[in-house]
């Protein structure tokens, strides 16, 4: 980045004159060092490169998708298998699956049945995903989160 400038220790005035002669900027890299470390660079190009690197880093981060599947405490086998197949597809695509049993009205008295359905769901899906969060009751919902296997 520092063009035609020999590394060394210069005072501030010399460094500013060098940068001005080259048509570049003097940028302080490490202000806490003794003496402070500066570089002669094109500051706009430096900012552009920094933004580009940040954009690349952001693009590389994995975006976590959470798909939700809702069951009832009395879900029959056909509906259960239908939703199980959807969950398997979501896990194969790399998304997390949030399975919840929603208790309507007084059906909250069937908490144990809801937990059994979630555990049965987890048992049937064990080869495609692992349980990230065991079933727990939140208000009128019992929620379990399953993450895909790598």
C-alpha cells in the first residue's frame, strides 16, 4: 500500500510531506504504540477494500432458516406422518425445524400427550436431525427444536 516509501521512523511533519508528495493520505494504524504507527496509503481505496471484505464475510456466514411445524395433542397417525415427511425435507435442505404442539382451550390438560407426540416425532427423525432443545411448555405451546445433522 505504501508506494515508494521506505519503512522507518519519521516524525509527523516528514510523514505528512511524504504523503502529500505522493498524493496519498497518512493514516494512523496503531495510536497506542510508542511511537504511533502510521501508513501512507490511499484512504478511499482503503475504505473500499474494507467494505468489500466486510461484505464478503457477511455473504459467507450461514443464514439459519427455522421452519415451523404445528401439531395438536390429538394428531392422528396420517397427519403425523405427513408432517414428519415435511420435517425430514426441511432438515435435508439444511433448515432447523421448530415443532410445537398447540393446546386450544382446555386441551392443556393433555400436556403429557403433547410431550409424547414430540418425543415420538424426535424418535422418528433421529437419523436426519438432532434435538437442539428438548420439549418445554411456553404458555399454551410445547416447543421442541431440531437441528439438521451435518
